[in-house]
């Protein structure tokens, strides 16, 4: 990103970052640079950067989750009320389920790289393709979403990870369903699942975990915004 003249201040920083959203420099779910990094890159003060980010946040073009950072968002996701998400879910339950999934699926990815066959890993990508084919049917889409993550756990060939994940199937599906009910959310999810599958096929477990972790933090930021949590 090229440096910016200080005289433009917050409005110009706001416009510059917004341009990055529409020209593909930044993309949905991406964690944006910190205030310090943006300040140095754009040659303006942190106060100016903070003011510009606040304006973007008010438009829901970015979301912030304390301790995790700020993420590029899709404002259309929030054209829905909490009671329209589908199965009853609250923010605290969402957080706990995400923590559980992170624990199980991170371990499963590491073991899948060691124990899964190439055919099993290719099946994960096939499920992602089926998600794309069924993106107009939210119920089927969510079922395939669960199947995708369940298959990753199954590829660990660890019966204890598999049974633990299966035991929480109902709650996991509730969380997935709530995310997939957000307006205009399927495109982002399809792209993410394809990338995770590609990483696993390439035996790039660090890449897969990074994608999953960043997505989890972005989802927490989205749900925090939806539930109006400070």
C-alpha cells in the first residue's frame, strides 16, 4: 500500500481502505493490519487511523473482536435478526462450541496428515464442491458443512476424537446453521472450505489450521456484532 499524505486525514484513510475492499486487496474474513501497522504504512497518526476504522465499523465493513483484531466484513450478513437464525442459540453457547471445535479439529487435522489416505482427503474436497452445488438450500448446505468437518475428524483415524465430535453433533449443527442463515454468507463459506481442503490434500496442516483459526475468530466477531455484545 502506498503512503498517504497526512493532510487527507481520516476521510482519506477511510476512502483508501474502502477502495482496498472493492479492488480485491482486502477480502471478507481477512484480518486487517493493526492500527500501528496502518499508521506506519499510510504515514498518519494512530488517532487518524482509529477514526477511519470507527467509520468503517459503523458501516459494518469491518468487525472487531477484542484481543483478536479487526476483520473485513460483509454488511449484508446483518440484514437478519437474532431470532431468525434458525435453531435457538445464544452467544455464550456459540463461543463454547467454537472452543470445542477448535480443540477437536486442530488435533484431527494434524493426525489426518499422517493417517488419512489420499482418497479420504479428496473426499473432503468433494464435500466442499457439493456445498457449492447446494448453496440455495440452507438445510442441505448446513448438513454438508457438518459432513465436511466430520470427515476431517474421521480422517484422524482416532476413535476418541471421532466419538467426541459425534457426541456434540446437535450443538455443532446449531452453530453451523446459525452462521449459514446469515444473508449472503454461503459464498464466503464455500471459498473457505475449498481452501482448507486444498491445504489438507497438499499436507499443509499449518495452512489449514491458520484458515480454520482465522475463520473462527471472524465468526466470533460476526456473532458478537449480531448479538450486540461489547
